[in-house]
């Protein structure tokens, strides 16, 4: 039987301990204090399968099959993008507002990370959360997460393209759209090739990854009540362009929020209707 330390050493850096913490349903911190622990045969088999898949190049998250986002464990696999820590900043920014009784939309929900976290963490609770995606595969995973986390009571899943898929105007639109310029693909981590392309890349190579913002920010206006709010995750060099799209479309109170590394990560804006554009 191999010790915890020996098993952890099968993966690089902290990845072994992290994977073991999922297999043993605990945290890496708690595990470090329990180095005398031995795995059951089934646990060791599951861990060795994670090691095999990780060494074959898969992202650690897919090899494990689950990943924590905002304190909740989501099922993750190749059907949808792995929820990123930077998206917690987006969720935190939205949660800083009173969402009680509000109708919310999460456009491009992937694993359901944003919609389901808002459903679990917003107090008082929103009245309705529409969670959309173009990808039927992503939505099937999101549904599984909703059921597993028991977080889908006010969530309605919608398969469709962009804001047009929403059945009615809402108070708050949240989205982490694809925003990577496809020209950057060769210089990115090879693990990204395991994630759905349509979750990552936006627009033509060399165009800055801005295509989704360019078409959605104007279209959101038809799907917002007044006053309405939009919160978008952005790449760290896109704040100026995305703020400009909001300005040109007549939104107000356009603000940029940074992540813990000090990089621009979220743009928020208020929609008061066209009539008050110049007030
Ligand atoms: N919201 C999830 C998160 O933050 O982890 C996933 C974000 S991922 C960057 C973008 C998501 O948008 C993907 O799930 C993708 O399938 C979806 N998507 C891409 N284009 C779309 C479109 N035109 N309409 C709806 N969803 C779209
Ligand atoms: N933040 C992700 C990455 O850099 C990209 C997610 C997105 O395109 N919305 O891998």
C-alpha cells in the first residue's frame, strides 16, 4: 500500500494533493495534517485513473470530474468550460447588489456555475434565473449540476443563441462569454484544447476576441427592464473596448472591476432606457 505522500508525488506541484482531496472528499489543508492516512482500494483506483488521464494531457479538473467554484462542487467534463476562479469575481460583483425578487439571465451558462451559484448565494432570493446556452451538451451538464446541488428551483434552462433566446426582459443580465482571440490559440496552454471551442474563442483571428460583446451589448437592451443591469466578464485587455460598446449603446454608470491580481475582469453597466441617454 502506498502512503499519501507517495501517491501525491505521482502528479506535479500541488496537483496530487488536490486530486487526493477530491477523492477523499476533504481539503488539501486537512489532508496535509493526515499524512498517515491510507486509501481504500476503490479510492486508490480512482486516484490512479486521475493520474493516468492527467499524464495523458487532460486538464486536472476533467480528470477529477468535479471542481469547486465559489465554495460549491460542480461536475465538470468536456461538455462545458471548466469554471475559472476569475469568474468568482463576476459572481461576487453581481452578489453585491440586492437580487431579491429579481429576474436574472445568465447567457452562456456552461456548467451552470454562475446561475446556480447566484441561486444558492443570493439572499433574499431572485424570483427567476434564466440560464441559456447554445450548446445542448453544456446544458445537459448544467442540469445535472442543478439537480445535484439542489439549486435549480428558480432556474429555467434554455437552449438558444445569445440574448434572443430569453423569453422576457429581465432585471439583471450576467455573462461570461467567449472572449479569447483565436489568433492567440497557439500560445495558450495545451489543456485548453480539451474544452469546447465555442466556449473560449470569439470572432475572427486578430479581431481581439470582442465579437460577442459587440453583438450582445446592443441586443441586451431589448431584454432589459428599466432600470436594468448588465455584468460581463472580460479579458484583461478588453475593458476599454467593452466600456465603449456600452457607452455607444446608451448605457450609464459603466464601471470596471478588477480581480485579485489587479487585472480588469468585469464591466458593469446600467440600462435606463433610450430616452434618458443624455441625462
Ligand atoms: N458561464 C460559464 C462559466 O463562466 O464557467 C461558461 C462560460 S464559457 C466562457 C461561454 C459559454 O457561452 C459556453 O458555454 C458556450 O457554449 C456559450 N456560448 C457561446 N456562444 C454562445 C451563443 N451565441 N449563445 C449562447 N451561448 C453561447
Ligand atoms: N478566462 C478564460 C481563459 O483565459 C477564458 C474564458 C472566456 O473566454 N470567457 O482561459
